[in-house]
C-alpha cells in the first residue's frame, strides 16, 4: 500500500527548546539566517489576565494540494506518492516563485546553492529507515512522524486517540499533512496560514505560461522571463511579509 | 555539509544569466520525464560518546564522514537522555568547528589581559609552567597553587594539583550552584540527591516546582521524564517570579515574591503537621525530630507566609492537602542552582523535610535509590598530605565546615587569592570555566589575578578569564579525544565511553595528556602512570571485567534497573538513610552540633525600595551557562539577552519594548541591554538570561552582545555554607 507520511506535533509536549531546529541545521547544513523548521512561541493572555503560551513547532506542511508545486515553472517542486513534497535541485532555477506561494513561509532561497530549500521530512533519512532529524532529537517527544496509511503505526494510533488540528483557515486550506494537538485550545490566529495572493499569480503562470514549456526553447525562455519579472515585482511585498517572519 | 550539487550553475536569472536559458531544454524534458532522482545519505560510521555541552552528560552517537564529525545523535540506550539531544547537544559540532577556538599554546606578551600573545611549542609551555610552579612551591609551599576547574576534563587537573600537594582545588558546582540543595538532603537523609537527580519523574502525579524551570534549565532525560508525567496528567504547581515555559505547562503559576520561597515552604510544613497530612507510618518508622520541628514551625502560619511571600494562605493550605493527597507520587522539586538567599540551606532543608513528610523516599513517583556500576579507579600512590587547610575554608572547622571540600567554594577561593588570606596563593591553574561570568564579583577576580605570580589556563575556546593567563593551553574538544569513563547511577547502573570522533583539528591536546606531560616536568609522573586516557580507561574497564574494545562497540554497558533496589519500600524492604542516627533527621543532628540549626528558621531577605527591582537571572533551553554564547548556531537562536520588565513598571519609567536600558545595582555596577516588556514577570522584579555580555574580543560572535548578569548578581553569602546569595541584588532601571 502506498505510504502517506504525516507529522504530528503535540504542542502540549513542546518546550521550545529548539533541538529540532539545530538538528535540522546540522543534518542539512542550512546556512545561518535560514532554517527549514522553527518553533513558534505565541504569547497570549489567559484567564484573569494571566500570561499564556502556545508552542507550535513547524516546517513544510507537505500539503496535498501543494501551491508550491503548482507555482513552480521548472518542475523542480514535486510531490512523491507518499506525500513528501521535494525540490529537485537539478531542475530548480532559484526563481523563487514557490516562496511566496507557500502559506507557511516554509521555503527560502538557499544562498549557498542558489536553489530553493525546505523541509523534506528528511527524505534521505526516512528512505533509509531513520526518523527525521527533528523527530529523533525532540526532547519532549512532541514530534511524531510516520505512515498514516499503516494502521499499526504510532501516528495512526495517535490520530485516533487525540484531537488534532491543522493549520488551515477559511481562506487557505491546501491539505497540510502536519497535525497539531493543542490540548483542546484553539489555534491562535498568528499561527494560521497567511492568505497567498502571490499564489494566484503563480497559478496564472502555471496555467497560462507553463503549457508553453513543451514548445521548446522559446517557450522556456518565456517562462523564465516572466518568472524573473514576477520575482522583481514580488520583492517589495516580500519585505512586508518578512516582518511577520517566524524563523527565529 | 551541504548536499546539493554544483552551485556555479545557479542564479541564471541574475543579469546576464538570462543568456543561459539555452541550457534548460534538457531540464524541461527531465521535468516531463519524472521520476526525480532521490537524494541519498552519504556513507558514514558512528562513534559513541557522551556530551560535554552541559553537565548532565547525555549519551551520544556521533556520525563521522571523511574523518570529520558531521552529526550528533542521541544514544537511545543511555539513561540520561534515552536518545534525545537538545539544541546545545546538537550544536556540539560547532564547539569543535568554532573558528574562534584556541588552536595552539600561547605565551602572554603584553600586560595581563591585553590580548598580546606569542605562539609557543608545547615543550616551551611545559618548561615555563614547571619552572614557575617549582619556584613558587619552593618559596610558598605547595598550597600556593589553586586549581579551578569546570567540566568533564577537570578530573586530571584535580589529580595533578593534589599530587603537587595543594588542597586548593575547586569547581563552581558547589558554591555557585547546587551546594545548599545537596547539603540539605545530606543533613536530613544522608542522601545528597546531587548530580543527576534520582527522581521517579514519569510516575509522579503532583509536582510543586520551586523555581525549577525544568524545560529551560534543561537536562534531556530529566525534562523528558517530566514531560511524560505531565502528558499523563500529573498536576504542576509552578512557583517562580517569572512565567517560564515550565509555567506554561503548569495548572497553576504562583508568582512568588523573590527570595521568600522558604516562607512558603515553612507554612506548608506547618499545615502538613497541623492537619496530620504527613505519611504517619513513614514518619513514625523512619524519622526523628517531628515534635521539635512542629514547635519550630508553629509561628509560620499560612497567613504569616502570605504576608511574606505573596501566596494566599488558602492556596498554601490547599497545596499542602493536594501534595498529601497525591503522596507518595508527589514531589517538592528543588531548584538545581540553589544559591539565591542568605539562607539557602534553610530552603533546601524545608524541601527535604517536606519530601520526607510526604514519605516519597524509595517510593514510585517519588525519590528512588540509584544503582551504580562500580569501575575501580587505578592504583595510585597516596597524595602528599597537605599541611595547610583549604584557603576557601570549605570543610574547615570554624570556617565553612558544611561546605564540600572536594569542590570547595569557588567564590571564596577567588576572594582568598585576592586578599592573599589565609596564606599566599601565587599560582593559578584553571581547566575550563570562566570566573568572571560564573561568579558574581568581577572586582575580586581582577584583584586575584593581579596577585598571582603565574596563571596557566587550559580551555578549548577563549573567554574573559583565560585572556588573563600567562600561558594558555589549548585543549582538544570532546569530539576529538578520549576521556575518563562516565559511571552513573540512575535506576540502571551504567558505564559509558567517550571516543574521539575525529583527530584534533588544531595543535591541541587532551587534558590527560597535558596533565601527564606537566606532571613529568614537575617530578609527579608517578601519579600519571598511563600513556593515554585510552590506556587508563582500558585498565579500569578490565578491572570491572570489561574492556575498551568492548565498550567502543556498545557505547554503554548497563546493569539493569532493579525495582526492589530502586524502590525498596514498594517491595517490603527497608530504606536506608546514612545519617548519624540512621533515621531521616527532621532537625539534623549535625546542624545542632555545629550550632547552626537556626538555618531551619526563617531569615528575612532584602526588599526593593521605591524604584528598585529584585534582580533575577536564569536559563534558556538552548544556551549553557556562559559557555555557548559564542557558538554560531546557538547565537543564531539567541544572540543577546534582554531585560524582562512588567508593562506597569516599564510604563512608569517610560520604557517601551526594545528600548535600550541601563541596569544598575546599589554598588553602582552597571550593564546595558534591550528591554522586553512582558506580563511574564512580577512588577517588582526584572530578569535576564544568564551568560551574555561577553567582553573578550576574541569571542567574535558573542563579544559586546547583551548584558552580564554576573556583574549585577549579589556577592552576599549564605551564612551557614559560604555559598553565594546571588539573588539579593536590588537594581534600578533607566531608559537610555
């Protein structure tokens, strides 16, 4: 049976110790200033004006309808049958169209490789039978990874036993495969996906311009010129978006 | 470590890059022709080790590729971490690859601390050290040497110093950290509960956390055990002036007035006795002194405590009852660093007494008896008898008799050197550590260094203290060396090995080699008979029926947990309490004999005047003490500390979030940093994360970032132990 990989994050067990962040950096050599994963610490006001915290570990949500895949003009962004969304670095042009398309800010241009980088669910590790680096090192065992199609897996059991939320909103639901247990508390608005206007632009590229790709050199050039122009246009809005960046 | 291919083909969109578009048809075809090539893990091997990024010592498997350590993973077999590794442990790679490391022996050229050095050979370094040491020994006697260590590798330096003939070896673990807690448990129960805490966390159902910020002052196995218990529904009452991540996991946060924990605990004891909530069977069979204790705590009513500590009397009564209802699966959880007030011993005693009243000793969900894995030490000649008493007075009758004489009182040692009392100390040997940032008295340390004839420092990286050395010896990091064995006492007994994951990257040597070679120059070779650390541990292991070769294939060998020995009273077996009376002493006899039983009574602490704040500091989960601020990966998570201040207090001073502020204590010591305005702290208290404000320019990442809490924390002392009362500073905050 085809696997269906999912990540479960139990916010009640997360202690924001950032072990996941450093394990990921160590495993994949992510340059400083960027990260494939993060822990979001949301400060809230609890009952009686008391402080309250929610700790939400995050990374690429490996969405069923991954907008990054749709927006990628070169075909570098793709999804495997098991649900893992990957970047083919041989194909990635570094055009960054996928970056604003992601509602979770999970993608970034790696300055060392010139290609787009993101969480791969540690594809080389899981293909070798190891847990993702973040899961293996998680001090509170808040992260659990596995095959939701295997009824005997830990994730299947936990999905049954506990209440799980996904980072979706009325406007954005692209089928994330990353689940959150918050102990019955609602997800804070700060944690919800941002509306991705750029995604609509990416869609235009995908649906209007991409079909030209089959027409050979000229079409490809067209795609990339359009992509380059879009990249320039996007820069201004990107600065604004980065103010809300959570890669801390 | 990057896995992607040739970066030179990238960036075709930039400028003339568009001309490169011609290269893409093949890729367009590839797109059509998926599947894409999957990335594979490269070939590697694994070596076993235990961590040195903090003092908990988790078991590690280090992945090695092409002769270099590339990834640190946890060893699932190791009881200290059960396979998980924190951010600090994961960033251990950068302790080795830190570009700022000490790379070869250095001789000071300019003034002490001026930063002018000359590279010298190891031989020249040893010759100079030996000449200076022998000269001072001749002139002042062997006790003129003080050795201050901090870390796994301090062990051979202790041996070298004792062979030299000095009693003056010290480490911050006692006087600056856990001393009061350990002494209190030793006095009450004869069981110090030091080192790796022997608490049955997973099965505990009720935690009263006395400022024990277990999720941020983080030790993997301990934190994981606690998280497991909380996930299973254990209740947590968290007592701390600050709302930490631990508080966010608690049912209840009690923002206690700083320095008044003892008042709260005394009232709990009173309620527990008054309402007969204690484990009557255990108390009758195993303890002495209940009647006297009852008399002594009679005046500490919950109403009195409410006035003192700010926790409502009704909550104190309720918590006492809740603790009792969950006992023996209930714990009053001591802070690990209990160096805050001028009567920390009293706080530690009260915690130990409460746990005793709850009857948690040797019970599931309470305190367990650890197993050990005895591995004999090598046979060495006896150390020469030191005629002089310890200069810091630790363990010395009439000075600080209760202080631990193995680790001493590091703060008192610095003062003794600064004052040259009770006798001249002219030689200083340091092994790791950073007197400036781990103590609380920059001035005493500067004066002490000024008194020295010779200061030799060994470390892997630069810091404020070792920049004053006359000779600086660069050590191999823990990824580049063997070390002595780790023998542990958890529910399982174990022995674990540290193997080198790679050859030293620089002209560095491990502590055992350095001490052996120095000992040779000093005529003390008899105390270092082994050619190497590997030979030493092989000999030790063979005496225990093992070998280094065997341990290198397993990483750890364990004696399985034995419930009957871990929890004898769950199995109809007696508990053992090695006190003078053989009972748990609610009023410790040794304290009475020393005339120090006033430690049981409440000693009022300082309070801020108008415009002043209590000064507090503490940890985050991704920095260790003052050791990791220069680690590039950890600095990326937190590069500088901030001053936490409550919005009400901030608005009175016109301070907004992110403003630069100056913090000054009553002695006009000052630090500056940015303000973090947050409801997560009491209005009368400010807080900063420990370990920032480095002023050694060789630390290129950390230099000048944030503020040094060590330059603001109090220099007062606990009156019974001589440990530092760091929490007694009162500060003013001013917007810059």
